[in-house]
C-alpha cells in the first residue's frame, strides 16, 4: 500500500499531474519505512526470546497485507474498500503485537495511513486506538512499562498523523491548482475560437453594411436619375412632331428603362438577400453546428424576422454570451438538445438558450461563492451585459435543464 495508490491521491487526472516526483518519493519512503520497521521488529522479537518462525511469520503477514492494495485493480479501489483494508491491516498488526511487543513501532505506518485515508474524526479515533495498543502492549507482555514507552509513541504518533494530514492538504491544493490551470487553458482555447468568430462576424457585418450603403446610394441617385430620364423622354416624345426626334427620344426612354431594370436588379442583389442572413445569425449558426458535430447534441436556432441591424457592441456581447453558454453546455450540462432563440422584444433584443441537461440549483448558486469555472463564466457574462445596460436571468433545477435569458437594449444610451 502507498499513498500514491489511494483514492485521495488521484481522484482526477489533474492530481496525477500534480503529484509528480514528490508523491512517488513519499510512496517509496512509506514502503521503505514499513520494511525497516518490520525487520527491526523481527530482529528484536527474536533477540527477546520470541520463536523465530512466529516473529518472521508476523512480519511477513504485515508486509503482505500492506502490498495487497498495490496489487488490486484501480477500478476496484473505493473509499469503503480502503477503509476495510486499513482495518484489516490493523488486525494483522494486532496479531503481530500479540506475538511480540517489538512490532508496536509499525504503528507509525498506521498513523500515517489513518491521516491519509480516513476523515479527520475517524482518523483521530483510529489513531487513539493504535496509541492505546502501543501503551498497553508492553504491560501485557512484561507487566510493566516506562515513560519512554508512553511519551515516545505519543509524540511520534502526533507527528506522523500531522505529517500525513499536511501531505493530504498539499495534494488537494495541487489538484485544485491543476484544475484551475486546466480551466484557464479551456478558457483560453474558447477565447481563441471566440476571437475567430468575432473577426468573421465583424468582417461580414462590415461587408453587409457597405453593400447596404452602396445599394441605397445607387437606389437614391442612379435609379432615380434613370427613372427621371425615362419619364422626360416619354413626355418629350409625346410633344414633338419631328419623327426623327420622336424616334431618338423613344430610344432614350427604352435605354433608360432597361438600365433602370438592371440597377434595380443590382440593388436587390446587394441588399435583401444578405440582410436575411446577417453576420450575427450566421456566427450563431456556425457555433451550434460545431457543437452538434463535435458532441452530437441536437441544436435549433430561431431568429425573429423583425430584428433590425444591431450595433456592433451589442452583437459582440450576444456572441460572447452565446459562446460562453454553449461552452458550459458542452462541459457540464450532459444535454441532448439545445435551443437558441433571438427575439425582437420591442426596444430590447433577447437571446434565450435552453438545454435539457442535468441542470443545477439556481437559487443556491445565486447565493453561493463557489469559485468553479462554470460559476465564474456565468458571473462574467452577467457583468459584461450589465455594462451595456442589459442583464442575464438564469432558471435551472437539478434534472430539469437550464434556461439562460439575455436582454440588451437595441440602441445604447449615450452618456
């Protein structure tokens, strides 16, 4: 058995990255400590008159039981299994102490394991029991004891238990650091993806705005001028008696009419079709498509036809919020379907994101200070939306999915 094999030592892959050479050194040290204490116990027991066979058998039993955990498949090791294993190791130690009191010093290994494997209250109780055996064993064997046999194990036990608890705390701190680093790495990857989406959205938004401006300029200048030329040519042809002039004016009217049709076709191709699939809608659609392709989650996007073109900062805020929300769905929700809706709510635009995942206790979350990455993500979303005069509402319950509702003003108020 070693600390590196315990469930507390590697509950997640993050801990495996955190333990490193220090943890392995501690595991080797623990094995070496047990082996040394057992050898000393065997030698001293034989020197004190204990039968060599009994002393050696007791020592080998301790080593064998200590090695059992290392041989068990990791999938079979649970917290309950480790607790039962520790009880079995304590029983093997009691048998060894019954053979010879020289094996009491193996108690240092028991104190280390108690601090590492058991909750604090149970660990203290178990350690007190071991200390009692250590103090009583010499009295039962020899009828007497000494202050050294009492205070030595007491000080050593406190030290061993304290070292074990401190080591466990270091493991947990290392695991938390690894988890935070992993969370920051994921956030950086998501930000990189988001920057790409933003760049694409801004390019498309700029292209749409420019095409719209050109189409309006053509409509308001060239198209109106051609329309006027056609009307003037028609009116002039009706008033003139000169056949040559009438023919020329008819040609002008025909050319103006044909050119006006071409201009109107150009205006139509520049504006309406592009505006039906604006940059923000396209970006949201791509994010949902990528989510479906990578996770198999079903996705649906609804966008109100009445939504006008939004200011760039509003579009960016909606896109970032959607990106963060879909990241939470991917990592935490265990959902089968996500529905995203962008709604024209009068003077505000609303973005609703609903999933059918595992959900969480939204009321408890609102009042908690839990520093998990998903918690920070929602709080960051809410803070950014408030800066733009909007807000974020969260509705969720365990097993009932999650609904996020974002609302932002269509036009930002000027200070």
